[in-house]
């Protein structure tokens, strides 16, 4: 039971981190695209 709870926490943390990384990546990509257009 305890191991399952830890596993569930790791899974949810991993999902949250993946979402944050994806959002940061897309935001940086968008900023880079705007910056290239300005140049």
C-alpha cells in the first residue's frame, strides 16, 4: 500500500514536471520566433 502511494506520487510529480517543461519549451520557442521576426 505504502509503495503504491509513493509510486502514485512519483507519477503525478513526473506528469507535472513534464507539463511545466513542455510549457517552458513552447513559450521559449514562441519568444524565439517573435525575436527572429523582429530581427
